[in-house]
């Protein structure tokens, strides 16, 4: 099971730049709103949405205050929590992103 989550985290973080690149070239308010809207559509769980909304906030409104490794962590969260439908999965995915960063 641990190997699964390690592989999951690596795969999520490897493709994480696609999430960030999808909003490139727009101002931070627009990208923040788009990120939150996409999170609302893709999260099937309130905890997942709250974590994703916080990740959007950190990435697009407070990005100058966080390190590159923290940015990778938040991008990993956005990737990993899409479609999350229960709290246990959300917690395990968040831990996997944190373990990778």
C-alpha cells in the first residue's frame, strides 16, 4: 500500500506542472478564480475542496511568499484531489504530496 502512495505522489507531482501551466499568462485574480472553479467541479468531497481552495490561494494570491517546494506541494494537492470522494483518500493523498515535497 505504501508503494502505491509513493508511486501516486510521484505521478501526481510529475504531471503537476500541467495544472499550473493551464492558467499561464493571466493575472493572479483570474487564475485564482479559475483554479477555485476547477476545484469545485473536480472535488466530490468538502474536505478535498477546502484543501484545493487553500492550494489555489497559496499558488495564485500568495505565491511570492512560498518556496518552490511548497508550490510543488500545492500543485500536487490540486492534481491528487481531483475526484476525491472520501476523507480518508483526501488525507492519504495530502500525506503523499507532503512526503514527496
